[in-house]
């Protein structure tokens, strides 16, 4: 009887999932360097939310085998992406709460798979840049990762969590270095001539 209880407890532990949260965003050196180059102006971060028509669960968590990975920022991956962007802007001295330039975003894709031999993850967002309330840039950007996975969950799950969380840095960097974004964000030159 005692042995049967032990088996039941062990089975319950194996079938019940556990929750983990992404770590706080750390400054990305490459993003800071990109922001400090080429005279990128200051900006602020506006609303980031789940894209219309997407399943609400996509913004709330991703399942990695028995683990439900969530965001520490209000349980929203979209908000986590916004905080990641803001962290890099602040570190580069490019964040200004009163800037007329506002970056907004819609989470369009978020998924991770830790297979028994291979893993893959994807993260996507539609970024918008507004100047004084007028949209001057909009583009959907998607980043992916592929890696060798393991049959053993103790190895596969942490690696999948690492690969997925790294996509936030990758997505922010790809947005900040996008040539169309750079052109749109460039300071508006005054047309006033010095002799007027």
C-alpha cells in the first residue's frame, strides 16, 4: 500500500506542469552600440499588445514540455518586449518620455518547441514608429532560432528557455538596425534658410 502511494505521488509530479518566468531583461551591448551610432534620435516606448486575431494564450505563456514559461511583466510577452526595448533605449541614453517619436508594437508570433533531437523557436512583432501622433514607419519583423535538443528534459527545457528568451534581444536588435526604421527616425531637417 505504501509503495502504491509513492508511485501515485511520483506520477502526479511527472504529469503536473510547473511554471517558470523569463528573467528580467538585461542590456544588450549590440543594441546600445547600434543606438549610439548614426545619430539616432531619442524616443519613447508606447503601447505593446497582442496583435488582433491572435489567440490570447500566445501572449500569456509558452509550453516547453512540462513547463509553462511566462512573462514577469504582467504576464504579457508583448509588455516584456516593450520593456526589453526600453531597457536598451535607456542604457544608450536614447529614451525620452517627452520625445515626439513613439515606438509601438503588436506581438504577432511566439512559440517554442523542445523536441527530442531538435528545438526551434520563433518570435515576431509588428513595430510602428509615430512622430507627433502620425505613423511614419510600420514593419513586421520575425526572428527564429534552431538548436540541437535532448531527449532528457533536464537538458532540453533549460536550453529551450534560453533560446526563446534570447529571441527578445535578437528581435529588438533587428528592429533597431532596420534600414527603413533608421530612415524614418532620422531627425527632420528644417527648411528655413538662414537668410530668411
